[in-house]
C-alpha cells in the first residue's frame, strides 16, 4: 500500500522526533523496507534501537496471497506480539494455527517466532512488535497466547468510567510485557501526567487526542504511532466527539537492570 502525495504542495510533516526521548510517527513518513522473512509485503519500521527504543515495531501490509516465506522473529530469546489492524489472516506459531481478524492478537514465546499468510481477497494490515525477552529465574517463559481484543472485558482505568482498558496479556510473572487497548471517551483524560522508567509504544486505533510529549502538546490521530522513552512526561485528553483508542505496550514484572 502506498500513500498518495500531492506533488504541488510544499513538503511538510507532522512527525516529531527527539531521539532517545520520544517520537510521533504519522502514516506519511516511514518508507518501505525489504524484510527477508516477508519479501512480498510492504513493511514500515516505526521504532527501533536507532530511535532509542528497546523493541522494534513493524507495520505490515500483506496483499492477497502474501505473507511470510519463513519464520519471523524465531531467534533465541526474541519474543513477538502480532496485532491484526485490518483484514483476515492465518497466523501460525510453532504447531499452533489461528484464523484471525481485526483486533485479534498473538503473543509468541521467545525463540518460537510467527508466520502469517493472507488467504482473503483484501489487504491485511498488521502490527508486530519484537523485543528480547527478559528471563526470570525459577519462572518458565509463557506459552503461545491467542486472543480477541474486542472480546476482552473492559475495566475502569484510573478509576474513571470514561476511560477503560482491555488487558490483552495475563497478569502473570512469566510475561514481561503488558499489551493493552486503552480507550478515552470524549472529555476523558489521564488523571496525571505520567513520568516513569518504562518505555511505551502506542498505535492509535481510532479517534484523536491532544497528547503531552515531554513539554509539548501534540495532536494525535488515527494510525499515528508514538514512542515514549523512559521518564518522559506524557498523558492525553481525548479530542473531538469520538473515542480515542490505542494499542499500548510497556515492560512489566521485571526489576530494572543495573
């Protein structure tokens, strides 16, 4: 998939990047990358160590009949999380295979990797996040996890009725990552501006928000990606008359390294 560009306009961008601190990556900005495990797909890299992140975030478009040609992210110690943004796709992890649709997700244990193929007649849009799993003495790595985000029960977030969270990953020590869908309804906001040691990856699923990044308020829209580095103040207000919803990640259940 390619975004259309009006060549008569002066070149501008909504991107805001402060390496090592934060980044707003809008849909128009990233360029396609040739990834050996999925050469037939259009792949955009939204975050990587070159930015300052401890994970890699991929946005992938797979046309009908396209997908992986070998296991992706199967290296020792690497875990991968897949979230279906649009379309229907077959996901595989080890001996497990799933027919997935929008907002379904798969979490692969370290060293197993994933495969996918688009058997439908429409383009499939995926988010993939890879990172190095943090092993914990006496605790086994988690099993393969497949779920449906829209069927996860929403819970109050920050004690507010107009701010809800759907936890996609079980709250168990074996998991070192939290993946959630957070929704702010019109008029909702964070209770306070957060400032903590975990990084965040945030992909906007719908709506818009005024989002604080460090000391600057920035408008966030559907399909924008945010990377928030350690100890960067951040928080948002839902903007407009539609809910603002995003997929969110952070490291959990682990002692900070020295």
